[in-house]
C-alpha cells in the first residue's frame, strides 16, 4: 500500500506508554499492535489501522484496537479518539482467512463494545472502504465522517454469513428496519453520498478528513457520547418492512444467510439490544461453519485468484477509450450496452444503414429498459447514447482502439471481416472475436499481425451476464491479453482467461453436462425428472429446458456433420435426433423436449414415447433414477470435464471452472461450483 500514514515508522512506545514522557509539544506515539498505531496530539488520540492490503480486522487489529481504547480511556491526557485507516481502506471487514480456524480472542464484538462504551468520544474517519466488521466498528463509534470516495456495506450474506458484531442491530437504529433489511439482506455496498442520505454517516468531508474528525470529536468532549445501541428503532411502516423482506427472500432462494439476516434485523424493533446481539452472534458462528459459507468463501478467493493471470505480471494494458462493435444483433447490441455502461465511446457497424439504425434502436431499447427498472436514470441513458455512433461502413472504425466482432458465427465471414478490418484500423488496435465455437487461431491466422487478435466471448444477454471468457490465442501478445481483461473488467464483467478449445471452458463443460443428462434419460429418468432435480438443487433451468430455449437445430446439424468421424466406442444418445426428426426444434417451434402451450412450458407424453422407443431400439432396460443420483451425475460430469480442461491447460485452475459455471450458466454461487463440490466429496470420501 503506497499511501501510508505519517505516523507509520515513527518512534513508537508500547501500549503501556513505555518510554520517557515526550516534551509537551511533541505528539505521543504508540504501537498498540503490529497493525494498530496511535498518535496523541493535544489530547486527541488518532488511532490508525494499518493492515495491508485491505486493513482486515485480523486478530492483531482487534488486539491493537482494544489496547488503544483501553489506553485512551485510562490516560488522563487523552480526551477523545479519532479512528481511521491507512491507504484507501478503513477496514475491509473481518479477516476472511481466519474463518477456517477457531475464533481467536479478542473477538470483534468485544472490540466494538469497548468502542461504544468508552466514556470519551470516538469519531470514525472513514477514509475509504468500510465493509462488514469494518462498518460494524464504525457503527459503534459516536459519530462518523466519510471521505467522498468511501464505500460502505454489510456484505456478509455474500459470504453466507450475517454480520457478527452488532451490524444487524445498530444499522436499523440509524436507517430504519426496512432500509437495513434491504442493505444487509442484499449485501449491497453504497457510496458515501447514499450512506449520508440514509443516515449511516453524519457528514462527508471533501478534504482533511482527519482534521475534520478531530474538530468534531473535540466538540463532543464533555458531552455524553451518542451510543448507537441506545437509539430507538424508528417505527417503519410494516408494509414497507414486509416488502423489503419479501424482496430479499425472493432473490435468495435456497440460501440460509439472507433469511437469517432478515429475521435478525426485524428483531431490532422489539427484542432488547443485548439479547438481539447475542442471537446475532450465535447465528453468525453457526453460519460460519455452514456449507453455504464455505462455498461462498471459495467463490470469493477463486475470483481473486482468477485475476492473477500467468505471464501478465507487470504487463500494462493498452489505453482504450473507443470500442468498435461489428454486428449489432442481439449479442452485439448487448455488448454495446456493456461498453457504454463501462464508460467507453462506442462505434457500432452494420452492413446497411437500415440494419445500423435497427441496431441503434435495439441498444436504446436496452438502455430504456434499464431506466424503466430503476437500475439507471434517464440522464445516464442520455449520456450513454451521446457516446454511441453507428455506421454502415467499416471506415467508421479508423480511429478505434479495440474492435469486437459479433457477426454470424461462420469462419469465412469472420476471417474476411478481420482481413478487411486490418486495412482500416490503426496497426496497434486490438481485434477481438466473440466467437462461441470457431477456432480463433484460424481467424488470427488470416491477419498480418495475429498477435493483436484475442477472443472476447460474452454470454447472452451480454449487458447482463457477468462472465466474459478471454481467449488467449496461440499468438496473442501479453499486452493485448491484458487489454482485453482490462476492458472486460471496465464493462463490469468477470474475465476468465482460457486457452483455445472448441467451446472454450463454458460450452465444453455445459456440453458434458447436457450429455450426462441424455445418459440419464436413456437409463430411465424422464427429461422432466432431470430438469426438476437440478432445478431443485439450485440451477434456474435444467439442461432440457435450456436446450429448448436455445433451439435444437444447430446442435443437430453439428451432430450430423460429426457423424462420419464419431468414435464408435463413445456412448451416443440419439433421442435429440429423434426429436428433431419429429419437427421438435424447441421453444421457437412450439415443441421440443417440452410442449409449449400459450408460451407455457409443459411435459409432453409424445416425448416420453419417443424416449421409450429410443431406449427399446437400443435394448436398454430402463430403471427409476432418484433425484440424488441425477444431481450427482450431472455435477460429476461437469467436474470431470473441468478437470480435463485444467489438465490440458485450457483453464488455469479449477476455481476458474466454477466461476464460469456460476457467472455464465446459472450454477448457484452458494453451492460453490462443480469443482468445489467434487473436491469436497473427495475430501469426505473414506481412504481406500
Ligand atoms: N479478509 C482477508 N483478506 C481479504 C479481505 C478480507 N476481508 N478482503 C480482501 N482480502 C484480500 C483478497 O483476498 C486479496 O488478496 P490477494 O491479493 O492475496 O489475492 C486482497 O485482499 C485484495 O483484495 P481485492 O483484490 O478484492 O482488492 P480490491 O481493492 O479490489 O477490493 C475490497 C477491496 C472491497 C475490500 C474487497 O476485497 C472486498 O470486498 N473484500 C471482502 C469484504 C467483505 O466481505 N467483508 C466482510 C467480511 S465478513 C465480516 O466482516 C464478518 C463480521 O460481521 C464479523
């Protein structure tokens, strides 16, 4: 962390004040622990938390804070305390790495209680991010000032937890029960302005935050400190509370933590504070050991690991301000919206003026939808549209920094496009292909400088789905790869780097999963039992409902092309072929694995007859297949394919497979992903 406090590195005495009493004008300095330092100047002790990278409230921080408060309370020369953090974080929360170990004293609730109960005023100067336990420390202070860039939240539910140090009880005393349910139940992080509006912080301070906090705390000297836990809980409209709770519960199907968070916040209105925080702590400790929390911790660390890409240490991304998008169909328009959301200027290109205009209308429609749903304002939409230009010719891309092609997924179409583009764009402009199934190395081979070609594979709808597979082609230059990653990140995506293979990570794993679904049908399950089992497990849609949505024709055409070269020893289920032969191409054709009556999906006896006939033709004796077996085999199929991709170096690590399935295919994050589940099963298995 570069922006260390001036107090760091200065002469430090022990917490008991060992060392000679300094001359009156000299600030007195303390090292309360390896990560908490103090400086007393004219009666105000500035306590700084200095635990890079994110000032997590580890055991050393907790010990240091307790010592600092103890010292401040006992020292007659100290009249007040300002609490702040070094670097760009106040406190990034409890130390998540400690969650796999038994809790180590002093515990955070003890620290928080010492802060709140201190007879001398304590003001939090929120210099940056204050999350989880970090915000709980701040909520226990007697006032809170924040820098304009501070971000606040209680995101514990995203780790399968509830706040464990009073957050569920103190926050509703500041913002009301309904707003606290919304914030804690969703884990949403808010900016300083919102925090001030809600009443979480008292004031935003644009410059000299510590100076302002010092002045504020001095003014409180001699007054009775305002203890958040003593504040009454505002009597919110019960309908508003119910609506906030219902929204959280609807979005967290199958998870424990959000429902517990709602229960605890509701209790703030009528359970005495001491009882409610005891309940909160017990709930926190129970959840800390849950499968849900273990899974979400895995996802948290997997995301951080995915950001570390082999070969990119010290490689800078090229600056990108303008993005060209060729092809403004459903995918291209979605990518355009994501790029506009990311702050880029976008030039959209189509083959005719009419198609370009239709593309603009599609993009504007998506932006309008976002305004209608309240996700953005009309002013945001207008600002985005002002950054969009459209054209019916590639010449419009002359000055562009990066081009993403989203044209028809055909090798000839794409290679011809890239060849045309190299005559138009600057020599160092990045050329990205959004192909799903083609070999991007073959596209790259068609241009003079293949090192500037990279795969940038979005998932539909591209303005919504968080996953972006970044395909490192054989010749992609490190700067080009770094640029694609940085652009995807700016678009709000989670970039996962992968190597070249048909279908990349996601479609390869999804195909293995779908194949396993077909094996299950041939063995005796119905497609509806397969879908129902995996949906009950937590995926939004089963493999057959998804196939119907995507349409069955393209995969059928592919299978027919592959028929001549298919390995005869490989198990092949031909039921999907029989469906296509019967004209069942999926939802758009009105029937596929399901029948669609008035647009509603429903099981179809005709499909069961086709399935039974296919089994009979192969002489398969069908047997009942339990839901547990269905889920186990589907997940095992994903994990087996994932392991192969890691072994082949297509995916860098197994966590990347989980992130792809969670963010691109609707695998529930609170289950951790197929690799996580397979790993846990292996750990639990008795030794042979
Ligand atoms: N504990 C331990 N390590 C943490 C951590 C935490 N709370 N937060 C971040 N880290 C680590 C990351 O793993 C990463 O380590 P690495 O460099 O070895 O990979 C490093 O810090 C930097 O993290 P990011 O790459 O995420 O840095 P950013 O600057 O992008 O983001 C952040 C910083 C906003 C603080 C983000 O890391 C974050 O959201 N952290 C988690 C916050 C959170 O969930 N806190 C609640 C914890 S639960 C709790 O507090 C319980 C309490 O109620 C008792």
